[in-house]
């Protein structure tokens, strides 16, 4: 019995000692205080080796209390959790930094990167770090001691939360600086963090299942860049101001016409899911991006809220963007794309754009507004007038015969387009639409224009059946004979259907509402309503002066028709068809009130046959159908003439 009693007392003493030590070492839940593990936190002594030793010894649930920790590159093992007190500071020790060359481009231009924390492991969590690149790492605009706080390579399940990272003291850093860089990693989350004036909050290349949520950023490059073969991105509930691209996906360029041979000819619409740099004949520009969701974000005074190229399956939904220097939402070379229920206010080039190549694109339920919205000049270097832009642009620039361009299987339906300017409309420009339906939309002070698309082919390919499109620039005036512009008569290469929409003009004069003046084989304009209303808005002289300044991108000119830009001189026709190529056009069942010229259809082509059917329309202006009788067939029948519109 005495022996047993002694053992019990010794056990109690040991338990007391362990409890005391726990009260010293275990803080913030069950985390170990790093200052009790050999880290000084005095900003003078290097803490890299002590931290690495603790992690390697299995002490991987760590708390960094207030202090200044001098660190170099540290490798983080699996099942680690690093939590930082808000007053815990990290100073970079240049002598302890490692240079790592990632296996793929992670935004470093194929140069070695200098990471603080390296994750080649599983189930790692970082929380609460505050870091100022300008105070701790950046030596000059061209050199930073560290350019990634967390670098993931071949990792699985990494979470970064509540980081607050900035670059103070430098207007611009040309050395890429990031919170996360990632390559060939899975299940990465960046959440509830903020950044100021850095390159990217996260750049992930060939990664799967990346979630970026609840973050904010002022100035800088991107919150999210998802690149080169990435699969499954969820970017949601983020906020930005003055950020170039809040979210960007980069699967490769869809424009060989300008970038060959770096972007091989014939690859504008080509992606290879699962391709790797180790594959024979690997081409980064065909790696693609897959399964992207961008939802419930807000951005202002940037270039775009979201944009990307060569993606398959993209959903952009429920976002709000204001004062975008280019467009609010856009895609280049994407397929299976949905833009739904987004709001865009004052984007210079367009609320939504689809560039180069696209297929199966749905634009539905969006509200795109151009208005004299309160403007804060200190948030942007651009003048206010440039943001009073356009609604939609479907575009392709130059062309090469080896590739297919333009947007096909495109449905634009159920959107609200509202221009609240006094005397300058906004445009819906379908410059590169192979197959577009525009239906059940409401357009206020806007004009829908099916503009120029010409096939540019090699001389040896003249007369062959091809589905190739050139830029809006039109005819080749260089005199070169290697390529010529051609449109094969009767080829069903470009089709547009405009059905069931309401077009309202609240601006003075007769402005064009629908114009088909490019290369198109089929145009159906059916069951639309065109009417005029008095504006309920009042305008200041300052606002009128802004409207007189030239916008960044304009869909029309006042008088110049020779360049095939939209002539909007008064009086303009409500519906105008003057295609550059032979066309079968049907204008049927429309109601047009208030225009002197209700419908104008002209065949000014020099070859081929054009047909016009203009029937069952209700108008109060004139209807004009003209063309060479030997090449123009027309039926003008059963139209209802209301009392003429006032002169």
C-alpha cells in the first residue's frame, strides 16, 4: 500500500508539471507557441532553422505570437497548421531564401521563384498572416526577396485564410509578388483575405479544385489567375477596386492570326484536356481551362471583373461590375459559356464581350447600363467620358485561313440593355457571329449591328468551301496577292435571328435600331417592337459635355459610311439592311412607330443574288427595298401603314 501511494503521488506531481508546461506551450487552442520551440521573434536572429526543426520533429500545429520573425524558405510537412497573431511580423532573410524553378509557368515568366513557405504535402493550413512586401521584402520595383508567401507544388488540400498582404512604398512592382503560387496541386482554398497593390493573390497552373472566396483587393493584377490546364475553379463573393482582372483563366491564346508560330496555326478552337509539359509535342496554348464558376463578386474601376481564354464550361453569374476600362465580363476562345444575371454599369468597350472564337454561348438575364453614374476620379487614371461605352461586342480581329473564328450557337435572350445618356446610343455589335439569335431583350437607346465579316483566303483556295472570317477591317487594300477576301455565294456561313425584342429610343432624332451591313447569308428580323418615348431624365451641362467627348470604342460614326462603320446621321432608318454579301433577309411582323424611315433594304453587292421578304409589318414611316432587278428578288406584302410619323 505505501508503494502504491507513492506512485500515485508521483503521478500527481507529473500530471501537475505537464499541465503547467501545457499552459506555457499550448496557446490558441492546442497550438504550440513557437517562442517556446527556439524561435526568438526579435527580428535580429534568424528563426528559419528553428522553425524547420520544429516542423520536422512533428511539432506542426504552431502559433506565432506577437514578434518579428526573421525567416527564409521553410518546407511545410503534411497535417500542419500555422496561425499568426495579428501583430506577428515576418522579415525576410535573403541568405536563407531558396530559388525554385516550377515545372510549369506560375506567372513567373519561367524564372525561378523565391517562396517563403513551400508545400509539397497534404492538409496544410495557414491563418492570420499580415505581411507588407514594401516593408519586409521589396528592395526595388524590379527586385523582391520573396515573390510567393505560399508555394504549392504537387500538394493536396492547402488552405490560406485571413491573410492581409500589401505592397506599400512602391507605386508598381515589376517583380511578380503573390500570396499563393501553385503548380500541379489539388484542393487549394484562399479565403477571407485582403491585398493591396500586389501582382496576384493566387496564381494556380495545372491545378484542380481551386476555391477563392470572400477576399478583397485594391490595386494590383488579379485576385485569381487560373492557368494552363486547370480544372474546376470556384471564384465567388470577392470584392475589388482598381484591380486589372479580378478573375482570369488562361488556357491559351485563341488567336494564331497574330501570334503564330508561338500559337500554332489551326489551334484557335483546339484544346487537349489533361495535357502536360512532359507530353510529346506539348503546346501550352492548347492546354485549355475546364469547369469555371465565377459568382456573386463585385468589382469597380478595373479592366474587367472576369475574363479568360480557351475554357470549356464557364458560368459567370450574379456579379456586379462598375467602371470597367475594357469590359465587365468576357471570353476568348471559350465553349459552353453562360453569362447570367450579372450587372454591368459603364464599361468602356462592352458589358459582355466574346472574342476570336466561341461556341455554345448563352447570355441571359443580364442588366447592362450606360449612365451618368457618380464617378470617383481618384480611383482611376482614365477620364469619365471613356466609360460611357457599349452593351455587347462579339468580335474578332485579324484572320488566318487555317483557323475557324467567330461565335456560333450563340443565344442572347432576356437581357435588359439601358442607355441613360441624352444623345449618344450604345451598341450591341455582332462583328464575328457565325450563328447568333437575339431574342426577348429590352433595349433602351441602343443599336444592334450585324457588322462586317469577310472570308480571307489564300489565292489558291479561292472558290473552295470554307468557314473562315476576317476582321471588321474589310477589304485588303495593300495590293498583296497572297490573300484575297472572298465570300462564296450561297454559303450559309453567318446567320442572325432578331426576334421578339423591344427597342425604345428616348433620345432626339431618328437613330438606327437594327442594322445589318456586314457579311451575312441569313438575316431574320421578326416580331420586334420599335417605339419612341420622351426621356424622364434631366442633364447638366457637364454631362452633355462628357457625351461630346469621344468614347474609347464607338460602334458608329455620324457621317462616314465608306468605312462601313455605322452611320447614325438623322434621319436614320429604324431597320436597315445593306449587306456586303448576298443575303436572304426576312423582315416580318415588326411594329415600328416614330421613324420617318421604318425599313430600308438595299442590295448594293456587285455579284450574287439577294432576296428580301418584307411583310406583315406595322409602320408609320416609309419602307424602301432596292437593288439590281437581275440579282435582287423581293416581296413587299401585307404591311400596315399607320399615319405617317411627324416630320
